[in-house]
C-alpha cells in the first residue's frame, strides 16, 4: 500500500518536471539572467571623449616611449646618402635567394661521409624552398610595381612611364647604371626615405612589400639584355679633322 503511494507521488513529480521543462524551454536567442552585470559590461569611452580617470583628461593616450608596433621594426637611418650606403651594407633581403649555401654545399660535396650527404640534402631542400619564396615575392612585387611604380619607371623599368611622357623629368633606367650596382639594402633605403624627385614610400608600402618590389626590380634587371661596350668614334673623327684645321700641314 505504502509502496504504491510512493510510486504515485514519484510519478506525479516526474510528470510535473517533464511538463515544466517543456513549458519553460530555453530560448537561446535571449541572454540568461545575469548577476552583477556591471562586472561584465563596463562603460565604453569614445576615443576622443573627455575622460576624468586620467590626469590629462583624455581617453586616447599616447603610447609608452619606445613602444614598437607589431610588425613595424624601426629603421635607425636618416634620409642621407651616407645612411643609404650604410643600409646597403647592413640590411639583408629576407626574401632573397640563398647565396652562401652554394659555398657550403661545394665544401660538403668533397666529403662522402653520411653527415656530409645529409647536409647536402638539407641545403638542396632549403634552396628549393628559398626559390619558391623568392618567386612568390617577385609575383607580389610585380603587382605592387604596376600600382606604385609603373607610372614613372615604365613597365620595363626604363624610366619611360606615362608621367615622363607628359613632361615630368624622367627617372634613370633601373636596368643599367647605379640601380644595378646598388645593394638591396640601399634600394630599401631609397624606397623608405625617397631620393631626388622620388618621394618616400614608407606610408604607402610596408617593409615586406618594399622587399617584394626590390625582388621584382631584380627580376627585370636579370631579363634585360646585356649592354655591349662600343668604342666611342669621336676621338678618331677629331684626329681626322685636325690636319684639315692645320691647313693639311704635317711634320
């Protein structure tokens, strides 16, 4: 008798729980009841709004002295020719091809030991990976070149862009002369600080993109045909015309 009464009570309670659960279903589109909401939702201040919590009364605070933005390493150079040359000696192209690996590989090839063979395989894999990264950098640099450089330097880097064709002094060709002899770091300095009539590009092109541009310019230089050294005919013409100027008299 008691057992059946307990079963009836438990069955009733179970039915109440089931019905309550069905009637009080959770609405996931609404937030739950929150205790102490001020701990979760703080007062938002506009960046340029007055703020009484700081001594200067401003919400937007200046960065701490010496703060470096992520991905923006400082360049300790000035916009001078001396620092441009120094940058060429100190800065290394992070996307350039491996050059020192060839010397190491040639040294390792003289040794037939297992360690030397393993070193050769590693250097070969590194060189292949470096070549892929370099080609990807050249591709990115080509896109940037068409946006920022093509108008003045021209599609091939000869300095025959649309701006010089409209009367602006043309830049020197990047396929010959000093541009070929300059190191990558010096070209990076010129892109950063400008030179001559060329304005600085630091605000428009990131450091990584500047290296991509340099690699693309190097690819243009590599495709350019070699310059043939032809003798200057002017001295011979002067020698031939000199007797005529002297009245044809010779000793």
